[in-house]
């Protein structure tokens, strides 16, 4: 069982890293990023994002967006 949980955690981290890059490099809506990285439930996406990064997706976007 531990092996399966490790794989889920790894997949979540990969998805959140992809979401972070999108939130940093462009101005998409958080809902678009969520769908792009493979989440269909906004609540689940926010919870996982917050657990991994320590902040909400919108707060992350405001803090780290690149201005071009």
C-alpha cells in the first residue's frame, strides 16, 4: 500500500509543478490551469496545491507572476 501512496504523491507533485510554471509564466485563469494539469475538481486542486506550496493557486500567481 505504501508504494501506491508514493506514486499518487509523486503524480500530485508533478501536476502541481506544471501548474506553478503556468501560473508564473502567463495569466490564465486558475480554473484553466487546473484543467490543463489534469484536475477536474477545483476543491481538490486547491487543497493539493495548498498542501504542497503552502499557498492557494491565486495567491501563488499574484506573488510569482512574471511581468512582460
